[in-house]
C-alpha cells in the first residue's frame, strides 16, 4: 500500500446534478497514484462507497510529491452512470475511426 495523505481544500454541493465536487491536495511518497487508488482513498475519507466516486483530474506538481485532485461524489450509482463519460466506449469509437482511415 502506498502511503498517501489527503487534505480537503473545498467541497461544493451541486444538488441539481446530485453530486458534490471535491477539491483536495494529495501528498504521496513514490509515483503519482492511479485514479483507482485515489478513489479508494477519497471513499475512506468521505465515508462513501467507492462506486459513487468519479475522479476527474489529478494534477501533479512537477518535482513535488503533491498533486491536486478534482473529484465528484454522487448520491447514487445510476446518476453517476448517467453523468460520467464512458471512457471505454469513447476509446472503442476512436479505434474504429482509426481503422477506417
């Protein structure tokens, strides 16, 4: 397990979208952690289910062992599925377009 520390900078309720935006600072020891590792850490920090968390960005500060994280915590899983882009589908479409040319 990689040692990471999460410091909450701000939270913003977005009731129309049934989610909360979280901006936080992440300190880590080795390489920049993956989205999955950060989602697990935010789930533990916010006491929410990991399935309800969507990581939007991890901005690594060059030369430092710190990163700024932007994430959304949804109220239910169906809302998350509706709002979040489907990365796998986008990738498949891009691959099909590349094969046609």
